[in-house]
C-alpha cells in the first residue's frame, strides 16, 4: 500500500511540475507576442486621381483616422450644424402689424353676444396671427472639443468603411471643362461610385470650375471640412497635402 501511495504522490508531483512548466511557457509566449501598445498609425494607398491606380502607401495618424465610432457624438455635431444653417427668417404679422382700423366693431353690452374689439384681432378672418414666428437665430452652442471629436469620428468612419481615398494631387486635372472631368469620373469611377467629396489643400480653379456643374461631385477646401458633408457624400477623396493639415488640427496631445 505504501508503494502505491509513493507512486501516486510521485505521479501527482510530476504532473504538477509539467503543468507549471506549461503555464510558464504559455505565459512567456503570450508576453513575448503581446503588443507593446496601441498602433499610432494606420495605412492607406496613395492613388492617382485620374487613373485610381495606387502609387504608394501613406501613414495616417490613428487619432484622426482610427478613432472608435461614436454615433452620439456624430448626432450632436450634425444637429448643431443644421441648427446653425437655419435662416430663421420666418415672420408673421401680429394684430399690431395688420393694416386696418382700430374702431370697435360692436358695442360692449346690450347685444347678448360676445365682446368684440377691432377687426385685427387674431380670431377674425384677416386679423393678426397670435404667437406667430418672428425672425430669430436658431443657432446652438457646442464645445470646441466635441466639434473636433466629431470630425475625427467622421473621418475614421469613412476610413473604416473604405470610403476615404488619399490622392497624390488634384492638379492633374488640367481642364476647366465639366465634360472632361465628367468623362474621367465616368471611365474611372463609374456611375455606381455614388456621390463624391473632393477635399483640396490649395486653390485649384480648373477643378472647381469643372466640378461645380456635376451634381454628384463637390469640391471644398480642407479648412471647410465638416461632419455633415463627410456623412452626406458616399466617398471622400483627400489630397495628400491636406492630410497634414487635418492631422495638425485634430491630433490631441
């Protein structure tokens, strides 16, 4: 019986040693292969706009183009933008603004009917509007950090959905004619590519003239980049030089 106990004890001890060694090896392998930290850059193809052919690979800052999706932030920024876009010119005339006499239309007493004032009262046809809208500012306030955060989330969403393309330069468009640009878009990108937002860094008069009569194509400067436009257009094309401007403005320390 003692021999059996000694054998069982030796077997258990050898099993525990082997298991401990296995745990150590596993932990060591996990430690060695674990990433040192989060990636600071994401990569994208640098393409030629006229041919859509890849030229090289560029590094994009992960803070600007790799942020997590936050629908609540996008919603807040879009509502803020649309509030500030409202003209606020709705206007109606009150009883003091309607043209007419101030004469009392009926005696105060003795008729057995309700009291009546002048014909400019709101309950009379042709009278003024009670509590109608007046010109006012519909704009709302939003913290600057939330605005910048929303822009980072919008750019990251476009990158994650493969709807953001970095192009070498838009200066390759050497014609100001809409027909020439539309022909390039038809041949290279086709009708199924959806609407296009082109973000440029420097003045490009030929591109702006050629694109202004194409309904599905819009050209804006990098300083005008906003969340509403990024979400409205299906595909975003950013000039390489504009990437640096976006990163310098949106990277947080």
